[in-house]
């Protein structure tokens, strides 16, 4: 019969091999022997969170923190699960506690940076990313995180230097190439954006964010056919990506391929009726179909608003006869 320590080692080995079910079974076996083992609760909770079994993960991670309140990783893992359950304030408190318990752990600083970015606290996110890098300067992903915090503050040259550092450390880091390309695009450097985004997609062809920005880059360069191909890839890979469908519909409308555009717009209509952007381009589709009365009704309703599409609708109304 294996000991608790042996079951924990067996679980860690399975986890490293990507066998989440095997890891979970090993940690549960450890808990059968010692129900109060904090490490087993923490590790099992982490595995369950990776499987998005949030409520079960929460039970084990709370147990881990109760049994060992000084465990940095238990606080860190618990915080991430709470945030996944939309308990953001409580989740961040546990991640901040993780940093207090183990300030020499770059992982907890990086976790703090990641979630600070998600809530829009880019200054604290940047500080946390810098602390993580100071502890692990050769980590390519940490430099990407720093770049994201800088780009979010529109400090694009600094962000690009961070991404370049990440690429120097690991030229196969597709996220570094993608973020560098996106930042080049935001800086209107379309040539470098295209090269970087193509590198990102070579490393990860399913990167929808890179595909989207490569499509926008090609549009900016006047290459509508290439942009169309990239947007089609996004929709094919993820049929639930409504934004990509709308962007593709807009591109079809610019080419007067009205039937294809209408099909895409109709497919997302049920969840976008309140979107001014969706309603404006639906009106444009109706105009191209010569369904002028429907077009006018859509535009008149849209023109009552206060956003940029209201102004566009007013201008377009003058053209609808």
C-alpha cells in the first residue's frame, strides 16, 4: 500500500504528463489516508479547476487554506477559482495574500499581474509583472505579461521592447509574436505587424486573436481578399465567434456580396438586436437588397441614439429614397 507521500508524488507525475484524471485519483487516494493533508487538497483543487469543476475545486482549496493558512499556492489557486466564479474581490484578496506569504515566488506575482490586467488596474499589473521578472528574468512569458500591461497604457514602444525581449528568450513563443504584431498594428506599423502575426500563426494556427488582427492589418494595407480568408478561418474554427461573423459580414458588404453578408448577420441577430453596429450594417444590407422601407425603419430607429452609428444613420437616411 502506498503512503500519502507516494500518492502525492504519483499525482504530481501524472499531472506533469497531462493526465488530469490520473492526478486527481492519486490525490484523492492520498486524502483517503490523510483527510487533513493540505497539499493533497491544494493539488486536487488545482486539477479540478483545470477541468473547470469550479465548485468541487473550491471545496478542496478552502480546505487547503484552512489547514495551512500560510500556503502561498493554496491562496493563489483559491483566488483564481473565486475569480472564475465571479467573486473577483475575494479572489484578488487571496492572490494578494499569496504574494505576502511568498514574495520570492514569481508565479504568484505573475498571477497577480494577470488578474490586475483583467480588471483594468494596469499600473499595479505592471508592478507585479516587473516583480515577477526580477525573480525570473529569463522567463519569456513574464516579459509578455509586462508588455501587455504597458500596451494597455498605450506605451507602445516600451511594450514592443518587452515583446522583443520575450522573443529573444524564446523565439517559439507564439503569444510574444502575436502581442508584438498587435502592438505594431496599433502603432500603424502594418509591415512589421504582418510579419509578426504570420510568425504567431505559424506557431499556433488556431490563434483567433492573431488571425483577427492579421485580417485588420491586411485591410489596412488594402488586401481585402487576404482579410476575407483570415476572417473565414476564425469563423470556421469557432462558429460561436459572433464578432468575427459581423466583421466578415461587413467585409462582404463592402464587396457587395450581399447574400453572404445577410446570412452571417441573420445568424447572430438573436443576440445582437441592441447593438448599434449590428443594426447599422443590417440596414446597409437591406439597402443593397433594395428593401428600402426596412432599411429606412432601421435607420430612423438608430438615428435616435447618441453614438457614432446614430450619426452614420442620419447621413445614410439622406441617401435612402
